[in-house]
C-alpha cells in the first residue's frame, strides 16, 4: 500500500516540507494564529495526498516569490527540470513569415521574448531546464500565434491581452508551493497564444 501511494503521489515529502515552511512564514507574518498554525501543521504531517496538503494553503495570501531550497533542487522526483548552473538573463524566438520550435533539453532564460509576425512558434518546456525562481515569457503575436507547453508541477500565470485574438490556457490550475512560476504575458493582434500544462 505504501509503495502504491508513492507512485500515485510523487514528491509528497518535498511538498509537505514546503507547505509547513510556508505555514511558518504565514504565522511569522501574523496571517494565522498560533492555534491555526498548530492545527494546520498537524494536518500537513498526517496528509496523504497532494490535494490535502494544498488545501491547507488555499485560503491564505501568496508569499513573496523565492527560489526553492537546495533539497528541492536535488529532488529527482520533480516532474520538471531545474537549472543548477548559470541562468541566462534573456533569450528570444522570432518568427517573421516563418516558424520555429524549441523542444527537448534546452535552457530557459529568466526572460524569453517571443515575436510572431505572420508566423508561428512552439515553445515546449517539458524537458527544458527551468530557472529555480521562475521565468517570464513575453509574447507578441501579429497575424501569428504561439503554442507554449509547460510541465506539470510548476506554477503558471497568464497575463496576456488579445485584440481580435487572445490567450488561452489548458490544464489544471493548481498551486505548487516552492515550485518555479512561469509567467506568460504580452499581446496578440489577430493572433494568439495557446498555453498548455502537460506531462
């Protein structure tokens, strides 16, 4: 039974530690009382599912973003890859009357600019090395479009604006304490960005 639980809920110990760490921060900021803190920590220690752990934070405001701990960086059970070396500050994918695709193992910069003019692009991050503290993807689509695929287990923020176009999101909307955040933002004129969460 225990082995089956590990397969169904990968990375549960790491998530439990991250939830307790966040509860400690919430208590230090006086967002919860001592009694609430102790009750939630007890619940975190006994939780057997991701949903049970995530529910302990669902009603609390988000903390300022920070990178994961060294333990998280070395956790091979993570459903995504983290860059353990030097992270590029910027990068770009430009398509003008053409198309481009980034997939497989590659290094995601802290800021990735994607420009599509009468063209299209696909940015697949499922096997890419992500910055530990997250990344921003700036998208500009003019009579073009882009498909962005991010791995499960990361936090995803979508802030795009469309004019005769749009930004769409597909996949579960979950919050993962301690995980990097991928922020997709930008604008689309007669085009759009399709953002997917996938394994």
